C-alpha cells in the first residue's frame, strides 16, 4: 500500500494532467479505504466551510479517510482560514486531503492554501502546460525518464510530426 502524505495541492493550467492525477489519487484512495473512505467535494460543493467540515467530521470508516476538494482555484486567501485551522489539528496518520486547482488567467490556487499544505507536511505539485521553445527540452527530459534516447533535433522532428499540443 502506498504511503500517503496528510495533504496535497495539485494546481496549474494543464487541466488534462490535473484530471489524470485526480483520477489516479481517487482510485488509489478507494483501493486503500473503499469507496466509503473517500469524500469528494467538487463544483459548488467545494467551499472552504464544506471542506473544513469534512476534515473535522467523525466517521465510522475504518483506515485512512480521504477528502478530495476539486475547485479551489476560485477560493481567495481569506477563505482558506477555516480549512487551515482544521488542517492544523488533523491526524496525519488517518486523514489525507487533496486540493485540485485548475488555474486560468484570473483564477489561481490561493497562496494561503499553499502555506497550509506546507504547514501540514503535505506536497505541492504544479502541472503546467509546456509551450513554445521549452517543448523540445521537455521532450528530451521525458525521454530520459523513460530511458528513450532523444536529442534536440529528434524532439523538434517529433513536434513537427505530431504538433505542439
């Protein structure tokens, strides 16, 4: 069974990658705790008060509980206070909270949420879309991770063939 941190913040403008990470985390959470151990708050239900209430709720669930909050990019710094206060008192051995922020031009994950996740001993991951001149370097790095040898001209040829999206 994987070791889970008490908190995660996955944010950025690569909405597809964020959705993949959310689906993978939810599947791992359900495998670890069953569907009754996972609570998902999304859309209009993803408010700071609802997340704070979910984090402080007592349940009969056995094992680790997971709270997934999808839509925190619309929160403001001042909205985070009840969540941060609840996170400060949560048990890191039995509860994990994951925040997902699909960022756009004026909507970003609040700085106060970044700080709350860090204070809880959590992990923050930025999923940003790679554009323009940075794409060949990104392809070379991903190739290295997959043990595929790809040089800069090869990366440019691949981009010319499949496109930059």
